[in-house]
C-alpha cells in the first residue's frame, strides 16, 4: 500500500462540498474545501476579482 504525503485524497471521485458565505457579496455558496477561520471565502462570481493573475 502506498501512502502519499498529504493524506488520503479521493481524486476523480465526488468532491465533498461545504456551505459558506461569500466574503465579498454575502451570498451563500458551496466550496470544495473546509473554510479556515479568519480567511475569506468567495463565490464563483467573486473569486476571479480576488485571484492573482497567473503568468
């Protein structure tokens, strides 16, 4: 059995979604991770405004 660093991740399977409130517009959304207290969470509409451009 091979154990990868970072725990057991189920790639390709259904992602567990967590309900959250967007830090920008305030609407309820679902994110594929457990939000960390003190860090902002953005909905799909607001996320592009806050994402750093990739080069």
